[in-house]
C-alpha cells in the first residue's frame, strides 16, 4: 500500500512539475519567426537575413524571415503585435515603425511603445542634405539665405512621403521659415537623378544612394544629418557643425518583440546581436548597405523610439502631412 501511495505521489509531482519544466526549457527550443513588414530585397529585409543567419548559428534553432509587406509596414507590424509574447515572433522594424502612427490619417493598428518591447537598434544610416553643384550656396547657412532671398523659386527632392529624408526637409522648412517647394519621388534614385539634372536643385535623401555621386562631384553635400561625421566623407560637416542642431535624421533598423516577452529572452537576443554586429563580416555587410552598427541596450533603443516618435510627430503635424 505504501508503495502505491509513493507511486501516486511521484506521478502527481511530475504532473505539477511539467509546466515548470516547460517554462524553464532553454530558449529557443523550436524555430523563431522574424517578421519583416516589407518586401524582400530592401535594406530591412537584407539586414534581417544577416541577423537571422547569425542567431541560427549562435542559438542552435532556425530563425527564419517572413516578409509581410503592406500599408507602409503596418500590415506586418500589426501581425507581430498580436503574436504571443513568447520569444518566437520577432519584428524587424524600420523608421516607419516610429513615423507611421502620426503619418496615417486613420491611425495604425499598433502602438510602438505599448505593444512592443525593444530589443536593440541593430544599425542606422544617416540622411544627407545635398545640392546640385550649380547652386551658389557652399554651406547650409548660405543655402538658408539663398532660399529666403528667393521665396518659392527653389525646391527639394525627397524619396518617399513620410520617410525621414522627407521629414528632415520639412523640418528644415519649418524651423527657418522657408518657402521651399517639396517634390516627392518614388525612391532615392529618381530624387537624386532629378537633383543632378538641376530640376530639383536641393535633395534630402538617405546617404547610401547619394554617396557615390557626392564623391564623383555630381552632388555637393552640405551636411550629413548625424551626430558624427561619416568616415567615407570626412570633410562633410554634421548637422550641428553646419549650424542646424536637432536636424539629425537616420534610417533605422531594429528588433522588437511583443510586450510581455520574458526579460531573459529579450536580454539573450540583445546579447547575441551585440556579439554579431562586432563580427567583421557583419560589419562589412552593414557598411555595404550604408549602415553603421549600433547594437544598443533595450532601454537605449526604447528611449530612442519614444524621442523620435515625439520629434517626427511634431514635424508631421506642423507640416500637415497625412497619408489616407
């Protein structure tokens, strides 16, 4: 009888321990989905695949990329917001994650702060202010004076409505009270081509698609909109050095997970990504895309999300920019 009682007690203990054992099993114990809310082939997708490959190698389970484009990134982001907070759905975000809640007139189906926990900002690429070489302004202050003296006669090219280059241009107009025409393009390449041709004498774009033309003398860079100079363009001043502090603007690629994901999972992903961006091959791939590695802490990335959400929301509201 005692033996039977012991067997029953032992079985009960195992049943009770089952959930605990399941909860403490090593992460990850099965494949992890990485949602990219854009089409394949873009910089967010490319960086996501680099991160996925390295996490797979480091953690022994497959991290696979699932591209889920639509509504400027809102479709995939909303799907990630609804996912279980168990570490098996990861969202790879770009700057639209921060900008879209203010940009879309009907709002978006997620809150970047409430619905997600930051893991890390993987990498960032600065924007740049360039002009056609025929523009007489040799620096930003001369450009401001030139546009003020010729209201409505100058225009700037931007690659996409609501992109940070576009918002940088709108901030420039707002802060200095400039009558400067905004000309939207479908991508950086046509915006740059227009500026090289002199059709739009000024351009605000991301740095990577402009850098070769700057080096070749087809564009004159007046400021890199970052806090530090770019090694590839050591003579081009930063926003602060050019006299426009607060005009820094980056294209960001980061990692977030649904709110409620266990802290130990967030910390483990953060630690592994920090290791990987220090690897020479990863740094080389990022630099080829025009990005610099960051890999900051969850708290630092969270603070940047909050700061930039407020900064760009003000620009969007003041400039009355909306996407229906």
